[in-house]
C-alpha cells in the first residue's frame, strides 16, 4: 500500500490504521512502527506525513472526535486530553454515561 500512496491518501490511511490499532489495543497500541507495518511505510515514513508522533496522535484524536468515536472519546475525557478542553461538562457526562452502558 505504501509505495503507491501520496500525500492525503497516505495521511488518511495512517489515521484510519491508527484508529483501528487504538480500538484493538488502546492508545498505547498506536505506534508509528505498528502503523507502518500495516500501511507499508517505515516508521519514519509515517511520522514524515505529520512532522512528529505527537502531531500524528493529535490528528488521530481529532478524527475520533469529529467522527464521534464511541470508544476513543470517553478515553480522551477520562484522560483529560487537551483536545476535548472545549467540550462542555454536560457533553462529557453524556459521553461517559453512553460508554458505561
């Protein structure tokens, strides 16, 4: 998959794969090496598309928030992630209640 991908297609594949890894093993499972193995890039190639591992993780978290990911958003709330700082307390409570069942 990696050799034929360019720019936005690579970033999209990386983010999609990172979300899959997160669902399989939590945030700690989201590594540049793990993503690279799945999309056919080196870990440096994965990072290249974002500038840093931190920027890559932020892009993954933003995608999870924008898509309303029911598994990742509650984790971000519980970890008090800066990307959910603008979320109201009532919205945070609703996400956590929904995740609890």
